[in-house]
């Protein structure tokens, strides 16, 4: 039988038709982050069992825009930018599993098919959208990454604007926020072909950056941040009740797999029984 190749479909004779190269995957990007608080019940409704709300500040949310340039280990995609450049906008909350705190992406939009495919593998619930961000540049009218720099961002999907933001950088910050600062806890699932009410794969996995570096993080004043209702989205259920802060940072990260946290299809662990003592 012929051998087929390719990390992700379509698998083919040589593997060059595959939508994704083999990991590890490398990323360079600009992140615009806005952190705020909502009613913790709005976060709780997005956490499947056995995930629980974070013990501290359970209503904290991060809305993040990112402009990425990505590639595989051989960096081929850097010289063919259509295969590696994309933008995304995503919403992160925090959760707890067996006493450990995780970040969790609950909504995410991207503007390329290969980014959607990566999400299927990594557990990100990616959808197609239209994402735009102000790009920094050391010359001309573009903002600089430093105090006084002003940046805007927008998100639209299915012909409707979903979110927009404007920030002004203030001063360097020791961190780029706290909500998206933990390993991710994501779901991966596949429904059975013969019974769509059942799953063949249903697991919660965790992933994080195998390597990371970055420039200084900058805290920012949030001049504008708004989420809009849409008939096929629930993003506005996470509309802010209290603002925390904005941030901007340029980073480089490497993703190289993760580990299983919980398998919903595994047999439940036996409940220990007490042994009666007989005198």
C-alpha cells in the first residue's frame, strides 16, 4: 500500500499538500491586551466539568489581539509569508483543575485556514474573522512601542463588527497582564460518525510555550473598548463591568505539544471503600 505523509490533512504522497507542517511551531508577534472583570457567573458558564473557576479574581478576563508571523523549524514560511502570517483576536479566562490554575481561551477568531487547523490540534475554538491592528514602525506616522504610542484594533466576523479597542502606552510594566499568564487548559473532541450525540475523543489537555522571549511589556490606558452583539456570537455576554488595564508587548514563542489533563471517556476512578474491622 502507498505511504501517505503530512502532519495534518490533506495527507498525500509527499506531504507537501498538508495544511500544517510538523511541530514545533515558532511565532513572532505583537500582542495588544485588555484586561477587565465580569460577573464570575459569566466565566463559570464557559468552564466544562471538571474545570472550576479560579480561586482568586474568578471574573477576570483578557481580550487579546495578536499579529503573528509563524513558521516551522526550517523557517520556510518566513520566505513565503502567505503560509505563515495571520492575525487573531481571542478571549482568555482563568480556571482551576485539581488545585492548579490554568488560562483558557473561550473564544477566538483568526484570518487564515492554517490557523484554524492549528486550533483543531491545540484545542483552541477558532473561527474565521477579520482582524486589524495598528502596526508599530520606527519611522513616519506609525506609533512607536513606547510611552505615548497609540494603538487601535478591531474584530469582525460574518459581516458584523464584534469588538474594537484603542489604547495609549504609559510606562513599562513587569508583566503583560495576569489572565493569560498560565498554561492553557483546552478541550479536544471528535463526535462519533455513527452517533453524533456521542464522542470518540473528549479530553482536556494543557499546553504552553516551550520557549519564550520578548521585549518590554508596556502598561496602557484603555481609551476605548467595546463589544457588540451579533446573532451568531455570545461575546457581548463578556462585556466589561470593571476595567483593569491595557498592555502591549512584542514576543517570540515556540509551541511543541502538551499533555493530557482529563479524559472524559476514560472509566471513572473507583471510589475507595472502608474496610470493616471485625473483632
